C-alpha cells in the first residue's frame, strides 16, 4: 500500500511539474533547482552567485526550508527578489514539491525575470525525486562532507545537470580527497560538469557563472 501511495504522489507531482514548466516557458524564464545536504554552503554560494549575475540578469529566488526565513533574509541583502516557502505547515516536508512552486513563482512576477533559482530544502534524498518544472538541477557537495556521498546518494547526482564542490579553501586543513569526490560523481553521472569553488573566497566562480549565463541565454535569448 505504501508503494501505491508513493506512486500516486509522484504522478500528481509530475502533472503539476508539467504545468509549472509550461508557465515558465510562457514567461520565458530559466529555472534552476539547487539542492544539497544541510550545511553545504548552498546559501552562501547563491549569495556570491547573485552578486556576480546581477544586474546583467534579472533574478528571483524561491527559498525552501522547514522553518525560519534565515536563508531568505541572507539572500535578500543582495537585492534579489525573494519569496519563502516553509513546509512546517504542510507537515514539515523535507523537499519542495511542484504544487508549492507555482504560486511563489507568480508572486515574484516571472515576466520581470530572466532567471528563477529555487533553493531547495537541505536533503540529498527527497528533492531528487520531485520534479518542480525546472530547466536544470544543480547539486552542491562540500569538502566537509565525504567523498563517497555521490555513491551513497546516487540519484541526486544522477539527475543533476551540474555539481558544485564547495568550500575548497578548506582542503589544506582536511583529510578530503577532492579528485576522488569528483571521480565518484563521474562514476554516477559521467557527463556531469563539476565546478570546484569557494563561496567564501570567490575562487573558481568564473566557470560556474559562465555556465549559468550560457544556459539562460540558450533558453531566453537574454
């Protein structure tokens, strides 16, 4: 019975995701879903990313969290348009489903955006299973986690269109094998682009920013 319920949930989500995708296409906005485990530095990476993308690109962010608006408040300092989704009122879901996205996207008025970024809830399992109508998915792994994360949570890296290896400024102080981490990502997803960077120092950001700009231009022409 649990398997049947899960199947119905995913089917309903896929139906809504297609509606979301049509809306985003109609608005000519590129949508990026950023996922990671808690503490990967995803919000700080987004803050640095936004400062490098704006004002050349018009960007909005939907922030998902179970409780608090802490991450949304940090992102708002950059001047970006931000809206918050807290899932505690829906039972504390550890992912953003497609049904939660459309109203938030409309509240941001996607007609005035080139790029919409969804900062998903910190979790390497559930968010990978739920399409929200995005154009690309990006997973963030930090060097404070483990080289085997891509092998332990393969679906997340398999569905990703790009990966970030974050906090590389800490490598001299950690027993972390960065080449092995990248190798494990490629084992799961051989064509996966991997950007090694530091949100704290700004190292390695240029290729990542260029990748985003190309993706946005390919869809929107802007």
